[in-house]
């Protein structure tokens, strides 16, 4: 037992066994909190933008770049507000989107490649992790949610496309397929037919360079950055509302489990002296 642990026990009036219980409880809370953050982020993402980020040939130059940042910043802003206001930890955005990315990879690998036999190159997910890192970095440097919303949310929307270009670039290469020019991503989609086709999401434009990005890509990126500013402020406020703590009275029986001295005296029938009380 360290000197710090002895000082904490002396101030809190807890028994030495309470240290092990407290650390075990902290570990359980961390595991449960990580699972809850992942589940909330994953379910919210599936409901709001799941189809747009699913198959590689559905990641078009307009709506994929627009919808994914504005559907993921709501989780990043909410959890960033919770972590910052309760713990002063600038890791809320990064932690939530990292857990979302890990959970998405697990689902895509085991469910779609392992069970449905789709190649992982067809269902590779996008990532907003670079924007989340910038969002947390600006918060810890400025210590202001107003500055973070203005500059961090703007960069969050703008960095989504460059961050995903490292793995998307190969799928934008033009190829000839039965006399038509298309991209490698669309060619993969032709080879692996699905129950839902990309036509209900977008129109496949054959034989034009607009299929491979061009100007509409950056127009969508700047519009996504603009929308992210307002969504960040809105969901930061909702995250702050979630930080309002509510305390419940703790009974003496629960206190005695942790070895509080006052609880032991009351359990044994002895008098309990309140600090500052007159005799």
C-alpha cells in the first residue's frame, strides 16, 4: 500500500479492503461505460447514416461526404461534453468514434465477410477518427466549447474526405467494363449483386469523370463542415444536460460494507458524533 493510498483511507475513513473493491468497481464501470458508448454510437450511426457508409460502391461523391460527418459529430460532441464537464478529460470525441470504428470493423468482418462471404474490400467502413482527434485537441488547447465548435467542427467536416482517401483512392481508378467506363468500386458492385442496389441511393453516372469525385466532392465537404458547427453546439448542450448529477441517499448498511467508521459505530449501538455538533 502506497502513502497516497494510506492518506486517502485516512481522509475517507474507509477500510483497507475498500481499495480493492473500489478498483474492481472502477474497472467494471469502465468496461460497462465503453460498451454503452459503443452501442449508443453504433445504433445511432446505423439509424442515421448506415446505408451511406456500407458498400464501397455506395460511397458517392456527394451524400457520403455530407451525411457521415453530420451523423457522427452528434456522438462526438455529446460524449466530449460529458467527459469534459465531469472528468476534465479531452477524449470524449476520440473515445466514442474509436469505439464506433472498432465495433463496425468487428461487425463487417465477422457478419459480412465471415457469414455472408462478401469481401472486406466491398464493406470497408469509413472513419472520422482524424476529425475527432482534431476536435479534442482544439478543446484542450482552447478550453472553450465555443472555439471548439467554430474551428474544430469545421475541420471535422473537412477532414473526413482526406482521411478516407488513403484507402478510397484505389477504388476511384477508372476501368472499362463491357464498353462503359466505370470505377473499380462500381465494378466490385457489379460482380457482387445484393438485394438492394445503389440506384435507390444514387444514380451511377457512366463514362464521366464526375463518377470519380471532382468539384462536387469539396462542395459537399464544405457544406458538411458548415452543418457540423450547428450540430456540435446543439449536441454539446444536450451532453451538458446529461452531466447534471443526481445523488441518492446512502444507507448505513451500504456504508458498513465499505467500512465507514460512523456506520460501524451505529451498527454496534454506539453513539455517532457529527462534526461540529455540540455535546
